C-alpha cells in the first residue's frame, strides 16, 4: 500500500519546537519509526511550510498511485479553506493527525476546517497518532 505522510507548517522544527507541547522527536525520527513499524508498505514523506505546495501534493496523490494520506496540516488546520477543498477534491482517503490535543488548547485550535472532509481525526497522542492512522489504512488493505 502506498501511503503519503504529509506535514504542514513548522513541523520541520519538531525536536526543538516547543518540546513540552510537541515532544523531542524529529520528523526524521517519525519517518524512521514508521518505516520500521510498517516495512510492507510504501511510505513517502513530504513537509512544507507553504499552503500551495501542500495543495499540489494532495492533487498529485491520485496520479502517483497514493492509496491513503496521513495529514498533519499544522496551523492550516484552523484556517485553510483551500486545503479542505483539496482534500475533498481527491478520491484518496485522508486521516488528520495532530501531535497535541488541539481540543485542550486555545479556542482557535479547537476548530478544524479539514477534519469534516477526512475519514477521521487523531489528536493528542503524539507520534503514536501517525502510527495508528497508518495501522487503520493498513488494516483495510
Ligand atoms: C498541530 C496543532 C496545530 O494547532 C499547530 O498549529 C501545529 C501542530 C499538532 O500537531 O498538534 O502546528 O497540528
């Protein structure tokens, strides 16, 4: 199964960014852990701080043969109609993941524009959330 792990703005700073909120693991640690846990799957990883690049990557997913997407849209979760529309436009299932529990934080983080067009949302479980999302898709295959 071909699964894209897509990460949005500021997630390139994982490891040093607010470690009390997001932990000490880096995006490279995430990729290593997922590849070790799911060797049978074709996992690809993309991070961007730019909304348009994330949209382009979502649009490209069907023609690239991507079967499923695990997406942490970062702060765009709470603001981006364009990313929501891109998720809704493609026939590839998406799970929204957040490291922190967005529902236990500031009011502006408690609204996701993207979750309603996703299969589901996993929030507050740290990097385990990405593993659970891949496990969900894996169990479907
Ligand atoms: C986040 C939560 C967002 O509110 C925040 O803007 C992020 C990270 C998370 O993974 O907990 O950048 O998506």
